[in-house]
């Protein structure tokens, strides 16, 4: 009889599996000849259906607030695909990973949560990393035909992701108050995943049709992206996130930006330059440092969805 791993270990493994699946997005998006709009629409349509079917909690917690946050999450999903089709996978993921910089700027305005001194230091390091990535614009290539445009879209994706995290924080604050009052037990984050992907699918669909010359391999890639890279990844994350402290969960999910350029290199021979790699390292290091607990252990808490 095979012994099962302890609960905490199993939760860690689920988060690692989620991060690995998330990390394959860049390479898979580049592996299909479908247009950016087609990939964005069909990937999100499949993902919305899969999450809705596999995660019962995603069927609850709907409302106008979830719809509002779903809009910016949908923008994140679409911009990420457009960026990956135009620039390198490394630049796309590293520039999006600068989202904490925008959170630090926008949170005082939108959530009335003000930055601490250590946050300002992290902001400076992330800004330096962002500048390095933008300075290292790669030459045009088959997998990165318009790097300048792709980098701009990746920056916009980072801003949209920051707004999504702020929106999820806003939903979480309201939900915590309602749960404390016994008014609800719903978690709106998973409803946002479904809503955002459904909106992304519908918004891109007019630009995705008609589909001409798509091969079985193209549809297989789209199916993989929707079912595994998003759907199954969110199932792993939803089942693992509750049993791992927030700090450890955030560290494990950093596997995604670390592996993303590696898959693109292995699958497409795409080599990021020295400056983007250095900038990405600074961004990830600042994110880790900012997440580190100061004086008290990190609580077990849900993390926002990835793309």
C-alpha cells in the first residue's frame, strides 16, 4: 500500500504543480499559428468552462463587484496573450511581474493602504528591474516579431494585473466583513477567474472569427492552454492554497516566472538577453523580499490567480 504524503506536503505539491502549469503559457501560446485574438478568445473560453465545472466554489459569490474586477482580469488575460505573441516569453512574464510596483502606487489611492519604508525600497528595486527589461529589447525573431509592441503590451498587462490584485483585495476585504457578520461564506476570487475568462473570450471573439487554416495541432494547443495551463492549474491552486502559509505560497508560485522563459527556450530556442534576465531577477528578488514576514509568521491566506 502506497503511503500518501502529509497534508501540508500535498498542498505544497499542488501549488508547485499549479505554478509549473502556469509557467508553460508563454511557450504554448507561441506554439500555435492561430492569431493572438483567437488564442486569447478560445483559451479563455475553454478555461472558464473548465474552472466552472471542476471548482464548485467558482459557481458562487457572483455580483456586480465580481463583474467589475472580472473586467480588469479579462484585460490581463488578453494583454498577456498579445504580449507573448509579439515579444519573448521572458520579457512578457518579467514585465508583467512588475505588477507589485503599480500596486504600491495605486493601493493608497484605491484602497487607502499606504506604503511602508520597506515597500518604497522594493518599489525602487522593481523599477530598476523594469528599466533593465525595457532596455534589453530583443531583436525581431519568428517567435517575437514585434518586441517593442510586445513589451508595451506586457507593461499594460502588468498594470491590469495590479488592478486585478487590488480588486481581489477589495473583494476580500468586503467578503471578510460579510463572513464575520454571517452574511456569506463565498470566496469571490474563483468567480472572478470564471467571469474574467468568459469576458475575455467574448471580447476577443469578433476579432477571432472566422478561423481559417487551423490545424489539429493548433486546436490541441488551445485545448491544453484552457484545460491544463489555466483550468487544472487553478484546481491545484484552489485545493492547495488553503493549507500553506501565504508567504510560502507566494514563493512557490514564483516558480511560474522562473520557468516560463526556460520552456520558451527549450521549445522554440528563444534566448532572452542579459538585461531582461538581470531585470527579471531584480523584480523577483524584490517581490520575495517584500513578502518576507517581519516579526510575525505569515498567515494561511489565498493568493490571487495567475495568468
